[in-house]
């Protein structure tokens, strides 16, 4: 199931190309949006809370907010399903929701990659341009997850009911996560710059999750 169309790609690209002055890096903007989505979710901290995306449709900002909202809800799905006392029927229902969420996440990442592909469609790669092992949007996917890890590790650091040893351990982990966030953000910005300058080129490889497709999952098509 596609979450959103791709008609917005050309609209956003035209805005970017007209505005040659970039006030902030892509990842700085993305992290601000991710943090807003995470904060908005935790106003209710309920996986059933409807999303109220504050960004205009058909923009990359809207897609980034949606991406992190999906990740945040799924984070809490994963917490809930690990409850050792969860009823089997509830667990199965939740597993179905996790599967659906994973597919939505994958679809959205591929559409964000399509945005980047369109954005740089007029760039002519240099003769020695190299292909990156990871597409921009899948790196952005990891950046969204990192924002979630930092938020929840900070929660552990701030706990009043935890032992000092637990707090100290989580503080050390939080420092590592923040360093990873800085490094990953820099790497993404450098990758986008390399693509823009023709030093690297990108391809969009679809994930093609076979187990979600009734025509390729033998458990489903043999019934």
C-alpha cells in the first residue's frame, strides 16, 4: 500500500532549485522534524493516537514527519508485544499491526528516495562517479531511528526509580548514540553533496518484501 503519491516530488524540487540559499543542512532540518514528531507522539504516548501532521502535504517535511511518526508508533508496538503476560490473541493482532507498519515504513522510504532521485535528476555524474552502498532515504531511515533511541535513552537517564549503576550505564550509551547521530548526519549531508556535485550517483532499489505479497509467499498462495 502506498502512503502518498509522488506528484509532490516535482513541486518540491522546483522550490529547491529556485531557492539557491540553503539555511540549514538537510539533516539538521530532518532532526528537528523527527524530534517534533517524537515529542508530539508522547503527548499522549498511545499507539492509537491519530497523527496530526503539521506540515503541508506534498512536501518533504510532511514525509519526514510521517516517517518518524510511523517509527515512533512501531517502537511502542515492539515494547508492548514483549510483555510476557500479553494475551495470545492480542499479540497476534499486534504482530499484524507491526507487519503493516513495516510495509508502510518501507513504502515511504522508497518514496523519499524517489524525491532525491528527482531532485538530482539533472545532475550529470562525473566519469569516475561511484555508487554508494546505501541510498539517501535508507540513511535517513537510520537517522530517524537514532532520534528515537536518543529520546528513550534520555528517559532512562532521567529515571528517578533506577539504580545509580543503571543511570551511569545509560548515560554512557546516550553519549555513544549522540556521537553516532552527529556522524550519521554528517555522512548523509556529505552523500547528498557528492550526488549533487556528480561525485556519486544513486539508484533506487525496491525492497520487494516477498512475505507480504500473497503471490510470492507460499503459505498464502498455496492455500
